[in-house]
C-alpha cells in the first residue's frame, strides 16, 4: 500500500460500507442486505449474526421479513444460496441459473436423463404444489408424484444424484416457478418445503445475460469496492473475460497503485474517509460479507496474527494457511482481531482475542453471547456444524486464551 492508501484505511472503509460501524443500526433486513450485499446461507446462523452485528436486529424481526418475502433465501451467485432483498430476487435467480442447467447437462451425459423427462417432472411438481394445502417437502412430493421420480441407481449416487427430483427442483427454483420455505420459519435449519411462486419475480423479465452480469457488477462494487477484477470473478463465478466485459459500462477507477477498483460515485466519500479513532467490534461468522465478498483473508489479518495456530484438528496449520477462517471472527474496523465459538454446554462464547480486551470488546462479546443464547440457542455456522464437531476448536480457543 502507498502512504496515501494504508491498509488500515481500506479495512475501516470496507467495514464502514459493510455497516459494521453502527451506521445501519435500526435498518430493516431488506435495507441492510441492499446496502451491504447478499448474505451467504449454508444452513447456519451466519445471516442472523450478520444482521444483528449491522443493525441490532432480533431473530423474530428477520424471520418476519422472510415470512413476508421482504428477503428470501435463493440460489444465486455461483449457484450458491444467499439471503437476498426483494429488489434483487430476479437478479439473483438469473445469475445463478447456470448451476442447475449444468447439473442437468451432467445427468444427461452420464445418467441417461433427458430434458423431456425433466420438463415433464417439473410440470408435475408444480401441479402437485398448486394442489397442496401447505408446503410439500421432497418426501411429500415423491408421495404425490410417485413413479415420475426416477431412481438413478449406483452411478447416480456416485455422482451425487440419487433421483431425478433434485434436478427438477433446482431448475424450477432458478426459473422462479417455485420457492423453498423453511419448515419452521428459521434460516438456520435445513428442513424445507416448496410452494408455487406466483407471481414469479421473473415474470416479464426481458434482460439478457450480459445486462444481468453488468447489473450484478454494479451491485457488487457498491458493496465491496475497492475490489479487484479477481475479487469480482470469485463472487460472480464468471471467467476473467466475462467479468471484464461485465464491468466495461461501469465508471470504475483504480485506487492508488493497486489493482483495486472503485466506482467514481464513491470516490469523493472514499477520499474524505478517515479511520475511526476508537475500536468498533463485531462478532460475525467466517463467511460474513466482510470476508466472503472478496474471499481474500490476508487483507483482513495482520502478519503477526497470520502466524497464529488455526483452531481445529490440524495442529500444523496457521490462520495464514486458511482460505476461510475455521472459526467465526471478531473484527475491529475491518481487521480480524480474534476468533470465537459458542459452547452450548457452558452457554458461553469462547474466544481468542488478538488484542487486549477492553470494555468495548467485552461488551460486544457479552451482547452477542446473550443474542445467541436467548434467540438462536446455538451458533451453528453451517448445516454440518454441531457441538461435537466444534469441540476441538473450542478446546484450542480455551487453551490459547
């Protein structure tokens, strides 16, 4: 970094744009996601933690926004599921459509599945959901549709496709014909039902793929800039050539002597920005947007902290070896200043701070601990996370405190 563009300034700016400085307190879930970007969801509590850290939102408020379709979990960038604001439903579906189409192409090539077969199955799924008085899960759909769902045998199991039903469900979701709803209204569970989506967010959508990619680039650089073309490629899943074409209509300017790009409309604000003098702590997940929008962990970790042991069952690994943090993170003005986990048995957050804990850090930890205990019950980061799988990391954190 140049003297004019310090890493501290970049980190604090990213944290500010991500609303981790208190600037979004009191905003709605839809407003937060529109300003800071789509929240990655993998069956864990990351969206709840992110919305709490940015706007102090209770779980009940977030769940109500989901029930009202102000925000929704959709397959979008790279075919991955994110929580999106209503205004971005059509965009998210459009940029994620390639993933289920690729799965169908694979099944056609290796498993003898035909497009005609899946089209017929899609129509049957929609008919079953339209006739159902309540959402149907995959088992309920199989009960109604019966033999139209075909088992793909041992070869299908080897390739991660045991039946044709997931192919149909993936295509129907990406086309905006059906949507997935959490069985108990919560985002940190992995039980879903399906309902028809009427009207569909894609009704009347006439934009071509190129226009959608540019629209995604506009959103991305408003959330994540300064960011490089490589960062945008990671988030979007586009090739370098496609990403470069997508950003051509944008007025992006280089920042200093780096490969980072900033929209001209943000240049004035960025030029006047100064790093807050006092710490501003936030406890978020390891896949929070402050990290995952760039997926460039080194920019958030000081060199001396990169040499620290990465908690878990691989004693030789350091934090600097990781692509993604192995634990949820504590950030201060954009810098990772600690790691944490939630111990269900002790009902407490266990953490390793890289800085001397002051009153503000202790309060941030206590507030998040109360939120997790009282509103979430646990801080499960992914669908595969559990108190048992977390135990080695918690033990490491306790040892290093």
